[in-house]
């Protein structure tokens, strides 16, 4: 219980009970926030690079089988067409998020967590479906034409390069999905923290 100074009538302060706020705490919080935003920028840049490479690999992947004859490319494999659309959409969104994040970082604005919350989740789900479509389509193409080659007594190695490129593109999209899923979790935490009522 606080005692009273008899002469001044003001509460006497016991120096042993004074609690001091650590001087370094605010600086530490600011530093963690800055590091987190830099990590997000790095992840978005990494996603842009991954999707750009995946786009080039998938768009240029083509194989002509003269013995059947047929040409396999992104236009006549519907799952590849879907994955290409997902890659393009993801690349456009990632470029926008990267530029917007750089702007927020330079202007020292915390950001619009509602846009981050919904946008990051939608793009991560799309990349997940694109990844699944790419792996499934490559496996189906390999299996189907392997059977056709056996029926025609042809060598079963003509599609190795084509399928390898398909798997490579799908793998890049998979890594991009993992990164967007991480960013989606981070934006969810930021949205939840921003939505908490202040006392």
C-alpha cells in the first residue's frame, strides 16, 4: 500500500517498487517487423523467378512423334493449358504483390491485411491445383504413350525429355505454392493481429 508524505500530502514513491520498461524493447519489435517484411519481399521475388522459369519451360516444351504421328505441346494437353493459365495468373499477382510490398516498405506503411489475407490464399490454392494438374498430366502422357509404343514396337524413350520438362515445370510451381502458403500463413497472422480490438 502506498504511503503518504506528511509534509506535501503527495504519495511517497518507493524506489524498490518502480518497474522500468526495457529501453531496447520497442527497437526490437521494429527490427522484427522490418525483418519479416524483408523476408516477405524475398519470398515474393523468389516466387516471381520460379513462375517465370516455369512459364518458359512449359511454353517451350514440345515433342513431335513422327511414327504415330502427333505433336505434344501445351496447346493439345488440356492439363498443361490449365497449368499455364495458373502460372500466368500467379506471375501477374506475384509481380503486383512484389511491387506493392516494395511500395509499402519504402513508405513505411503496414499494409492492407484484408487484401493480403484473401489474395494470398486464392493464389496458393490455384498454384496447388496447377501443380497437381501438371504432375498428373505428365504421368498420364507417359503411361499412355508407353503403351502405344509397345503396341507399335517403338522405343519407349522418345518422351523422356518431354516428360522431364513437364515434371520440372510442375516442380517449380510446387515450390512456388509452398512459398505462397508460407506467405498466406504470415498474412493470416497479420490480419488476426490487426483485427484484435484495442483496449
